């Protein structure tokens, strides 16, 4: 190998090592800003669900596990599964649908939404109100249009958005954050949220996680504990 060829090879190795190190420091991004977005631009959405405080301990524990173990599409999929398990405890739901824009602009918007969602993020509901609602925020950025959630049928559209997003091949980044909030403060703090009516007729609450379910079940569908009234 000539001296010139050896020098080129060494430069390539160094550049590759620097790039790999950068990727390890920035694991949330699934694609680089230089990658061209499809025609129509990139999209950012914030899906938000407020869960009744009776299930808060279980939900926070599961969110801590999920966000530690998963990232990207798997993080979105596992979070969606968790939220569907506690569907009976949803008290508010909504979304922020950003306009399509360039990938670089979408990444900036994504970072802004993440910072906002995490700015009021305690690890668990406040000690002053241990049954405060848990607001789960799922921030998604993709190279293409995401499912739009409207006020017409918020529950069904949130479910559809969570399921559709988890199997996309063009995801750029996914982040999940949660915070505690008194139910009375939800409409003011999160104006995009819409109240969800949930029927508890003929249901009991799990003594382990507080989730509501039909009395005929022998185990809690949320956490798997033996069914018994709380």
C-alpha cells in the first residue's frame, strides 16, 4: 500500500470513528438532518393522554421501565400498548398537530415540544395529591405526514395515531414524557385536551394498580393482579 493510500485509509477510519461517537451521544435521532424528506415535508405531532390518578402509580412505574428499555418505534409501540391497557382510566385526550416543514425545522420543533413536556415532569404524582392525574405526552417526528387527531373522535383517533406511528419506517425521533397534574387544572394547563367520559358502571377497581375493569374478570387486565375490589 502506498503512503497516499494509507493516509486516505487512516483519515476514513478517523472520520468513521468520530461519526460513530456522535451517534452514540445522540441516540434519539433515527436519521440525520441532511437526509432529504419526502415530497410534502416532515411532520411533528404531540399525542397527549391524561389518566385518572387511581392508576397513576402503575402507569408511572411502567413508563419508567418502558423509557429505559426502548427507543424509536419500539418505544412508541410499548407506550401505546400501555395506554390501551388503561383505556378505561383516560379522562382527557388530545394532540398538537404541527404543519409540514423541512426536516431540519421539524427537528427543531420536536426538540421544543420535548423541552416543554419535560419542563414540568416529576417522576411521580406530587405528594400533596397522590391521586393527581398523570399526563402522558408522546412526541413524534417523521419524514412524512403523521395521523392528524381532531376533536371529533379523540379516543379513536389517538388509538389510530399510536398504532399507525409504531409501524412507520420513516420515524425520525420519538420521546415520551409524563407529569402529574390536578384534574381541575388540566384544561388550563393543556388547552388541547378534550374531556373523555368513562363509564364505571358494573366495574371494580384493582387493589394493586387502581385500574377499573368489569367485575366478571378474575385478574386485573391492567397489571395482572388477582381481581378484588380496591
